[in-house]
C-alpha cells in the first residue's frame, strides 16, 4: 500500500521570502527526509503582499488534500496565516514567533516597502490591513494541532501574547534568542517530528 504524501507548506514572514534562513534550513531538512524515503512534498512559495492573495495561493496548491496530509509551518506573518489555514483546513501548524495580531502589528507599515532579501519594491496597501482583520482567528480550536516556538528575546513581537494565544498547545519557549530565531537549526528536528508524528 502506497503511503499518502504529507504536503508540507512553509510560509515566510513579512517582507521575507523563500530565501530566508529558516525556509532554506527547513527545505534542506525536508529534502533529506524525502531522499531517505519519507512521503513528503515541500511547498515554499513567494507570498504576495495581499494577505488574501497569500491565502488563496496556498489553498489553490492544496486543492483536494486531506487535512491529515497537510501541515503548515509559518514564521511571523506566516504564522498568522498558518492559524487561519489550520482552522479552515483542520490541519497541523507549527508557528515560529507568530504575529498573532497581524493587523495591529503591520498597520504602521502601510506604504512603499522593499523585500529584505532582494530589495524588490512593493506597495503594502491600506486595504491589506482590512484583509488581515478579516483573517484574524480569535481563538484556536484543537490546540494539539499547533506547536509554538517563541523567543523571549523577540525584538519585534511580544512573546507573552504568543504563549497566551496558544495556551493549551505544545510550546517551546526560548530564553533570549531573537525574532529570526537564530538557533532555529537546533530545534528543527522537533518541528519536523511534530509535523510528521503518526505517519
């Protein structure tokens, strides 16, 4: 009997890209598992500035996928998207320093911006804040589907809010560290163990 493939989706953060260090580290680790025979499929797209556009991109990729065969890993704004997708699809999600209240966090950034990795310019429109508000999850259901990695040293987001938001979910709260999770490679095996558990 053929093993069903786990669709593993990585969603980068605001102004970031698939070239971020965490995305590349995760992709390399997944590829190594695939070469060892794991039934995994990797999807790490460049997300558009529009939050609803980002959600639509992922949903289009996951058409007809069973919830049990999907796992989302989201960093920062990608963690916010992961919340909505996990609730909508009923799948697992790993959230890395997630922006749990993204509309509030990103409202000051409306205007012309550039991508961190490429300096590519883009327009972050006021209407995107409305899209974020529409995608806000007020409370997660089935906390066991989620795994939070939060850094007390996050210089951009409040780790207390993260811990409270995912109160009943498995959590790894790091003393120190930073928003980018500099030590992510040390904890990546735990991330993959969570998403692949039971398979």
